[in-house]
C-alpha cells in the first residue's frame, strides 16, 4: 500500500484524523495498518500505514505436551493455543511524492518507538486477517548506503490474551459442601500446646534381640545355657 497515515482514521473506515501522505484504498488493495491503540491509550488511537509492505508472516502455534497422555483423557487439557505472532517488513521513504519533510522517516521511527513504549494493546490490520489485542514486541531498523533517506522496519507483533476473572465466597455451612474437611475455610482454634510424641522404638517396631529386650509388651528371657558343641578325637574308632 502506498501512503502513510499518522492519525485516528482512514477514509472508508472512520471519519476524522490527520493524514500525512496519500492513502489509496481500492477494491483490490487490502487495508494494512498498525493501530489504533485501545480507546484511552496513551497515543489516542494512532495509526501507522507504511509506504510499502514487503512481507507478512503469520505464526499460529499449538503447544502440545510431550508427556504421555492417558487413554481416554481430555486432550485439550494437554495442549493450548499460543498467542498469535505476526512479523512484518515495512518501508517508509522521504521520496514520497506528497511528502516534503526531509526528516519524515525519522519522525515515523520515533513515533514507532513511542508506540512500543506505550505498551497499549492495538488492532493490527493485515492482508489476510485482523488481529485484536496486539503489542509491538520488537523493532529492527536497518540502514545502509542505499537507504539513508528511507526507513526499513522489521516489526514483531505478538497477541496478548486478555480474560475476565471473577471471585466467589465459599459458604461456611458444612451442609452445603460435599467435602467440608478439605473445602471449609480455616478457623482459629486458639493456642495449642505441643505434647510428646509416642516413642515407636519401644513399642510395635522394636526389633527382638537376645538379652531381654521387649517386643509388643512381652519379655524375651536371656539365653540360659551355651550351645553344645560336639568334638571328636582323631583316634576314635567307628564300628
């Protein structure tokens, strides 16, 4: 698309706004723009329309757990959609026929940096899709000996998931709960006094050794006699 817009509207979409450079909207030209920011945003609904869009890359990924999933389980619990990501290669030039500002590309670059710093979600219009709640995650500007009076921008734009949450109060009536032992709110039971723990080494887990130790409350007597060892002389006759 030719032209650049810094304002709040585009003819055919909204009314008002300030136009810098030409904007040509034809039935065969998709509307491409970065912005506007959300209502009440720091930039007040700023649009950026490049003189030329060289490339659009749309990235949509589903993160899938690498751990084994039990048969019959809900697969959606082990996979989730990652935020949409769009990479753009855009260009602005001081040679725009309707532009007579020698610092035009510099002002666009500074405006993009401020737009990024504002961190206000915006709408992204591309040739294939319209994205809501986007943030300008990265800007790369390249200048060489052929582009001193032009602005080449690689923009990385990522979607932000915005959700609504609600809070609720748990009833303290046990009759309204299926498992009150685990779901009742905590209560103050006052000051508690510690008591000695049971010595398991002297009760059911005692190991029985010879010498009168106890096991399960029963006394084990000492061994009264020594074991008998039979010996034989070398001259013993065997019949």
